[in-house]
C-alpha cells in the first residue's frame, strides 16, 4: 500500500456556490430560526460549510408544498416529464467536474470515482426519461363478454425520499428519476454527512424546469423528529428509503399506520464465492471491484469472501498483492485510489472488526493497522482464515477490508452464503456454467453477479430479499413503485 503525498484536500469553489438552504415550494428558504449544522471534509475532519437544519415545522411546510404541487405534477404529459429529466441529464454531464469535486469534498471518494458516480447518476435520469413515455395499461373483454376492462396507471401521490451518504448523487437520481417520470411530487432528505450533492442536484432540477413544489428538499440532523410526523400525517402516499435495516424497520412501522407504499433498500452482507475452477485473475479483479468500490462503503460490497480450500492460499496471495498496491489519500490527490472513510465512527467500527477477526485467529496478509494523521483513513486490508464466528461475518464492514474464509464444496458454499438475515447481492466465480446457474438459483439474494464484481445498472432492477428490503429500483419495473394500477369496468350488455 502506498500513501498519497497530498496531505490535505483542496476546498473546491463549488462548495461556496451551491445553495445551503431548504428548497420548499420552488424557492430556497432558511430553516426555522436560521438553524444550521456543519458538513465536514472526511479527509481532514475540518468544516467545509454549514447547511440548513430543518425542524419538524419545516418538514411539514415541505410536505404541504408537495401536496399542493401534486395535481400539477400529475397533469404533466409523459413527454414533459421526460424532457425535464433529459435536460437534467444534460446539465449533470456539463457540470461533471464541479459536481465530482463537490462529492469528493463532502464524501471523500477519489475524483475519478466521483466522476463515475455522476455519470451513473445521470443514467437514472436518462433511463426514467424513457420510462416516462412507456407507462402502459390494458384493455380486455370480460370472460362473459358483457363488460370491458380498462387498466390504467396513475401517480401514487406525494413521495417521501430518504437517501444515504455513500452515493450522494446516484441514490438521489435513482429515487427522483422514477418519481418525476411517474408524476409524483416529492420531499427528499439526504444524509447529514453528504447534503451538498443533493443540494446541487435539486438546483439542477429547478433549472431543468420542474414545477414549483414538484421536488422539495429538507436537510436535517434529527431525522426522526422531522420525518415521523410527515409519515404519520398520511399526506404522503409513498416512502422510498435507502439505509440500514434497523432504521428501515422503524420506518415500516410508521408507514403501517396510514398504509403507505414503501420501497426499502436496506443492509447487505454479500457473499463472494470463488470456486477452484474459476479464473483466479478474473476473480481477483472482480473481488477488487466488489470490495473496493467506494472504499468498501457500499451495501453491495463483498462482505464475506469464501474461497474453495484448494485455491484460497493462491487467491489470497494475489488479492493481497493487488490491494497493497492501492494508493491511499485525500480524494483530490493525484493517483489516489482509496479515500477516507466517512467519519470517525466508521473508522472505529472497521478497526474493531479487524481486531476481532485477528483475535479469533485470522491472519493479516496486508494492511490491518489504522493509519495515523488527519482524516479517517484505513488501509486496504486482506485477512485470511477468518473464522465463521467473527463479527465481520454477520456485520457490514463498510470499509476496505477483505476477509477470506475457506469452503469445501457447493453445498458448503450455499450454507455459508445463506447464513445471514440479509439477501441483497451475491457474487459467484466459476467457469462451470451449470454450477453457476445452480448457485444463482440456490443463493438467497435479490441480485447475483456471475463472474463480475459490479451488478448495479440503471436499466436493471436493484433490490434484495429477506431483511435487505422490499421493492426494486431501476429497470423497467422501477417506475411501477411510484404508480397505482386502476381498473375501470365498463358494462357492455349483449
């Protein structure tokens, strides 16, 4: 592992240029009492800026604005909705350098990876621009022939959207894209660690011609106090949340009172399986993708790497060599491949999980020692012989740590892969086509990567099973989460 010579992050000019207030009813407004909270640079721990800290009263104002705007949003033609999303897509690409610099400043990921996220985020807008004009229905003759069935789809209504800090732009467009395409007004709340990317995105949507109140933005530190009354009011009809399973359970309970439609993209504990017939170079490259994207801070990250016992030593040697070559430093540094973790709590958790695995008998092949200096940096780490009862076998690591555990055969691999309450994504590396299909069918997860380390794609349905969530985002079915199906019966006497 090498460390970048860059010792501090440069504050990009866009930090000062982006709005810092709440966006309610088409205008930027201060929070009640002018209350704000600080946004930190995780590469230095220093304050970047302050943004509005919404109160419950501010949340209700935003919700009322969305309710007032819902008829106008629903009245937009499919082509008008598509055009708004297409203009926003173009604006994201035109401003990609500034937006990437903003994301790196607040979240820490290297600039090249931040640029990649902006491209990925923009694709959700383009994808759902296409879906907006493909909302369909149906017409059929009743079985008795004495009636006609007309099937149509309408906006579900006002949507509450809650996004996480780890992909601060893409998680916004993944929710706002289908909401706008379906004709739903919304209130969106980004994570307090990374509000700036969302503030920039909302300003772009405003510029793209979204009706006043069509999207409203609240930033806050006490999400429970602000959101719970909004949910329990019943004024919103849809909630889409990406975050922890613990919080997701709380939100589901709150949504039950008024029977809100829900989409939940929750925790993950992804197994990454390498069989002895796999191409090891391909498997190592896939493991680097699945583990190190976003410094490992992703719900899709390979959290448990199971390698067939006959090849685990060689796989571990190759993976450790590749991980040791990665350059760690502030995301603005030249050649930096691994940025800081999001905050001090994340750094502490990763450190504790590694120590727990080592205490239980795991061997450190590379990394494993917290880096000194400013910022929340942890080195790329590979552990071999991680026991099955280690904490990181049950908890999301959310950091650049690859734990290797041996397995013996297919049945053993399936037991290990499914031994979790989560089921978001899994990865299988093998050159046996029949084995690949058997494993894909037997593993309990909403997504499977066969000989590939990245599964996320705006054109594919993203989501999990078990306690990894409900519903799907992206793909052709992603817009259905924001639509209600209506059946109209028409009497046609013979």
